C-alpha cells in the first residue's frame, strides 16, 4: 500500500475541491428554502408544487453529476499518482538492483585485489628467500673459487718446483748417461774379452747329441746370471726343432756355471741377462 503523504500537489487540489463541493452541497440542502415543510395553504390559494419538486430533482442531479465528475477526477488523479509511484518504485528497484550489482562487482574487485595483494606478498617472501639462497650460494661459490684459485696457485708453484727438480734430474741423468756411455765405451773392450771367455767355457761343457754335430740348426737361449756369474735360469727363446739338441745346449750352460764375469758391479750389470744363440758348430752372443 502507498501512503497518502507520498502524493504530490496534483493530488491535493482535487481532494480539496471535492471536499469543498461536498460542503457546499450539504449547506445547499440544509439551507435551501425548498427543503422547508409547507403547511396546507389557505382555502382558495393555489401553489405550483410540481414545479418545486422538479427544480429540487434537477439540483440533486446536477450535484450528483458534479460529485461523479469529482470522483472520476479523483480516481484519475489517484491512478496517475499510483502510476507515477509504480514507475518510481520500478526505477528505485532498478536502481537498487544496479546498486546491488555494483556492490557485488565492488566486492569481487576487492576480493581480486586482496588475492593479488596476497599473491604479491607471497611472491615477495619467495623472492626474498630466493635472494637469500642465491646470496648464500654466491658466497659459497666465491669461497670455493678462492680456495680453488689458492689450490691452483699452490699446484702451479708445486708444478714449477717439480719441473725445476725434473729439469735438474734430467740434467743429472744426461750427465750420468753421458758418463755411462763413456764407461760403456771404455768397457766395451772388456765386455768382448769376457764374452769370449764365456763362449769358450760353455763350449767345453757342451755335449752335442749324436747325429746333430753337423746340423746347421740353431737355438736362442735367455740366460740369467747372479753375482759371481752363477747361472740362475736358462730358457729357450727359439728352438732348433730338435728337443735333444735344445736340452744339450741348456745343460752345457748350467754345467759351465759359474760363468766368468767381471767383479766390477758397473760392468757386471751388462752380464745379468744374456741372449745366446747356440749352434752345433759354434756359440755366438747376439
């Protein structure tokens, strides 16, 4: 229901007019001379009664017509007022709907803003943690690089020192080699003399099997000597193709032990291992 106080001035004017007309009609009916009671006229006097009644009915009809017009005007005014109020209510409803939609949108925007702020805070925390980890990693890497640089510097110094030592050793080795070569050159004549004595001693102990004396086959033996010329082992490197001849050659070497070798350790080192080629006709150092 709509309150009457919400109507505008266009509703008040018809209402005032209607009330005024009603008051006028009531006063007219009450104060009108036609409403008075008439007594019976005197004998012999005639009055126009029909005409009075007709005038009264016409006034009533006119008043009713005016009241109907006022009523219709009032109804039209109320209808217009109700229509305006209905339009106003619809406008207010649409405005309220828009307001609610705007509130929802604002709430959604606020939710998104808060979510974005939360995401940014988390991202900031993660960035700080990552920066902290990266800084710690860089510090460790820098310390490791410093240790590596120091280790490389130490290795470089050690390598330079080792190279210097190797250079010195190489020079010493070259000197020793040169001395050794000189010694070998000087002892070459002695080596040939001892070799001749070894061959002669082995020939004295070699007993060639029958049937192989004129054989041109040969075998190569590897002879190992200990100090004093003692034979420690004999091994066949290349066979004559005759097992008996190979055995007789090995036996001859073992029987000739100890072989004549120099007592000088420097010269004896050349006689520790001998490669001997044995033939029925001769023995030759290879």
